[in-house]
C-alpha cells in the first residue's frame, strides 16, 4: 500500500490524519507543503489541490479529508485486516463521504 499525505504542521485535520496512521501502524509519507514550495507546487499541479490534508492512497485522492474518513476507507477496503475497531454509523457515513470525494489519478 502506498500512502502520501500532504500536510501543514499546525493543521488540526492533518494532525488527525497522521494520528490515525500512527495509531494503526500504517506506513505513510508526509510531505510538508509549508516547508517546501516545490512540494506545494507538485500537489497543486498533480492533484489540482491547494488545501490540506491531501491524502493519496494507491493513487486515490482524498482532498481535505479527516482521519476518521481515512480509517473507515482503509477498514472497508480490507487494508486493515486484523486491526480491531468496529465500524459505527458515523464511520459508515464518513466512508460514503470519502468515496464521494475520491478521485482516481493513477
């Protein structure tokens, strides 16, 4: 699984997304758009996104998403088999929202 997260250090949504990956021990690459004009430009050019967090999982783009929506996506797509945490109604709603806001880029 390939995961890239475009972040800003003081972004609470970014911190929430990163917290989910860390809690679930899911490897990811974090790219700071504030720390590099090149990273910010690449995110804008490649994904037509200027806002963070911008999460890319195996080529699927999740723009301006939440940690809960990302966790729900990973669970429902079978990426977290064996990791305990039951889905609830709110998580299912996040899954639907995540799917509606997902774009294929690769």
